[in-house]
C-alpha cells in the first residue's frame, strides 16, 4: 500500500535526476510532494545510476546550454560544500581531435564560444597533448584544448544524497511503489495507479520516468525512443598514468567516434570509457541491456589507436546505459497538451545529468508557470521522423 495520508499537490513518478530534483525544488517552494519509484534508490536501471557522469561546458555554438552549465557548475560546488564531501570532481576536460579544428566542428565552435563568454580554454597541439597527457598515443590526436572548468560527478552517489535531501525536506518517498498507469477522468489526470492496483490521487502528476515515460504517457511515443549505449570499466596496470593531472575527463574526436571517458575513479580504481553515439534501440522494460562482443571489439580498436596502455586492461564491469532520447535530443519539460493535471520532465538524451543543480528549478518553474527563458526550447513540440538530433557532442553517423 502507498500509505499516502493526504492528497499531495504534486505526485512525481521517477526518482532519477529529473524526478528527484523536481520533487526537492517543489517541496522547497512550499508544496506537498510525493515521489514514487519502483526502487531501490538509486534505481539500478536508471540512466542516472553509475559511478560517474561528465560535467562539461562544451555544446558547440549553443549558447543556451553553455549558460545552463555555467550556472550548474556553481551549483555543483555548492552541493559539495553543503554535503561535506566532494561528489563533483573538477579535474578539467580535454576535447581532442584527430584533425585540425575547423569552423563548424564541435571542438572548434565550443572553444570559440567559451572564449567569447570569458572562459580560458588552453589550445593544445599534438606535441603538447603528448607532453601533458602521456596516456594518449603520440600523434593520434593533433589538435584540441584543455579547459579547467569541468570534470565529473559521482552520479549514483549524487542521486542518493538528493533522495536523502528530499526526504529531509519533507518529500514523501515511496520507493518500491511502481506506477503502472494514470488515473483519469474526462480531460484530466487525477492520480496514478500502482502495480498492486491501488489508485493514488494527486493534485498534479509529473512523469519523470526517463525511458519509461512514454509507456505511461503514450502521446510521447512518436517523439522519443530508448537507446542503449555501451559503458566499460577497465582496471589499468599503471594507475598513475590515468590519474589527474596526467589524465582527465576526455572526448576523443567524439562527433566522429562517440568515445569519451574519465580518469581513474577515486574510490572504484577503474577508468570508465563509454560511447555517446547512435546506440541500440531498446524497449526499456522488455529488452536485455547486454554489452556485446562487437561492442568490446570496437572498444579495443579505439584503445589501440588512442590509449595503448589500456589495450590489455581487464574489463571489470560493463553496462548498457539507457538514454531517453527525444528525436531532436533536447529535453521535454511541459504540460500534456490535452490532459489537465499531467506534466512530463524527461528526454535527457544522454546529456542531462550535468544540469542537475538547475534541473529542479527549471522543472518547478514550468509546473508553477514561473518565468524562465530556458524553458521555451523544452516545450511540448511537433517533431517528425525526419527530425535530426542536435546534441552537439553526439556521434550521429553510421557505426
């Protein structure tokens, strides 16, 4: 039984990074909030749940996303201080390419926009790359830059802290309570249905269930798909080679390869490498999330070309991270166009976690009709099968 003692102003479905930050922000603004998730928290299948997520400022020429990250970075530092532990690690970020940077390219446009906004990325040629970052194969990457602002967040631990903060603030947590449907009357959603058949009433319902969102809100289905992307944890023979400042968060000609990764994790002792590319279309509930031998072969080919010291490193863990992709790869934060009382906050599209410190207020502003200049991009919108993805770092080509 859900044991909801009173009807909450807002019932949030999903305790990933969208849902938990929204629940916390709504509660901090004085609203009664209930948060439901199948649990445990953080949920092991949620996109948010891993040892690390990249926090990068770089979005090509896209000034809105860069502005959002600028504010998020201040929030990450504030969370470190408030929590009394460092869960955001500002190692800096390298964005390197296998050819000279040129106008129109992701790295070039990111570099130029950062400079216009007063940041100081350090341009690197091939010799400087080899000198500063010795794990990179000399000569393989000839241009790029290092930017000291950026790094990674320990994502699973961040979600755990936010769940604890939400509970402390008075959000009513219902872990282990799976929402399987919406309670409706003509033209309006009035609550949710749980897996055990119980109907839970609510003033407003926010579906923030990642790739599962379109299962609960079928009107999203034409605009979203779930894609799985391979993640590898490797244990290096020479940990010092992969420890900052010798090795930092990186993208490796990412719009042509999809590959990105992290320095040695401070507690897990592994180097995480993953692919931000086309992925494999999956059903979020019915399909297995298996990293295949073909995925591993692609990784080994990348390592041979880029990080030869990792070529024979044992893979100690794999995961197929599920993206809640919108067709244009922008978030989806808005009310349902036909059902009053129903809102959605989803579509992280593989790049949402870095915005965690601003996501909750962004979503709360939408639900409470507060002005927010960033929200227009994320409104409910008409997309077609011809819509192209616009996330600047994503590899969109054929694998």
